């Protein structure tokens, strides 16, 4: 009995030692099996009011709206953003007289959109299915790539950008996005159901956030400054040539 208590005590010490003060763990979202572990929000950082624009789906499978919905939910859990609803984002664009056909140009114009501290715009950049074998059983794995950029409407400049890749096993069926698997075995016609689409997006966005939060934290805690994309030298917003490497900071990122 004493031996069991000793082992439990040692395990508790090890677990506590591995939890540094800069890490926070929250419960999983949806059906993501493992919890999120993110750098804790900087002391004194006030969450930014933000909205998510509908994603550009470069795969042509109509995932833009679903991707925006999932990103809106997940961004709330990072502690960096106070998210406005998707309908409110569309209303904001309408009131600002934004030409949706020139959205990227409109976003890069300082002060063109008012009412939010930042906007998140994304792309679904890839979607494919490959064959694989597990325990001698042929299976099919879908892979989806996403890219997200955070833009400041006040300055028209990008605050952060990151990519992520999501994975999910899929099966043949009758509902969902039709795909043909590739790989070392004969191709198989499969379907990516709505549930699998959510899994793929959540998985890809979760990975994307790991590369997005640090530069977002820096931008939110250093208003009126920017960081050179080449050498990461910190400069005032009025500086146009990086004093560290000479890069032209006026060029679009």
C-alpha cells in the first residue's frame, strides 16, 4: 500500500514539474482527440474584437463557409479574440460599402473597415485522399490544408499568417464530397461526409493556431509598431526601411 502511494506521489511531482507557467491546456473541441496546448495569453493583453471572413476555397469543394464557422468557434478559445458572429461580419462589410470582388484590396486600405480590431481571412488550399494500410486493412486518409491571415483594418497591414494541415480517415459512401483515393493501391471512390469535413477543418486550424498566436500576441502588445519579416527587427510603424537588414517594409507582406 505504501509503495502504491509513493508511486502516485512521484507521478504527481513529475506531472507538476512538466507544467510550466506559460502553458495552458483547455478541453478538446468537437471530436479532436487530444487537448489544445497553447502559450498563455500575455499578462495585460486585452482580447481584440475580431471577425472571420468566408474562406476562399481553392479546391472548389464549397468549404469556405464551414471553414469560417469553425475558425470563429476556435478563435474564441485562444483567449486573444472577442469574436463577432458571421452575420455581423457580413453586415459590417455591407455598411462599409466593401466591394466583395476587390476584398483583398479593400482590406489593405487603412481605415476602410471600422468596428473591429482585426479580421481573419483564410483559404482552403488543398484537399486530397490517399490509401494506407493498417493491420493489413486498406484505409483511406483525407488531408486538408488551410492558410489564415490576420489583418488590421486600421492600418491595412497583416499582423500574422500561418498554415495548418488536418487529417481524417474517410470511407466509401453515398453522402459528402466525392473523391478518388490515390497511392500504392488501386484507387477507390470515397466520400468526405460533413462530419469528416469538420474533423479535417478543426485538425488543420488547430495546427495553424500554433504558428499564429505568437505574432498575434506581439502585434496586440506592440501597437504602432511592426516587425521585419526577414530579420524580425522591431521597428516603429513610420519606418519604411528595416534598420537591421535594409528590407523595404512598405512592400506588401
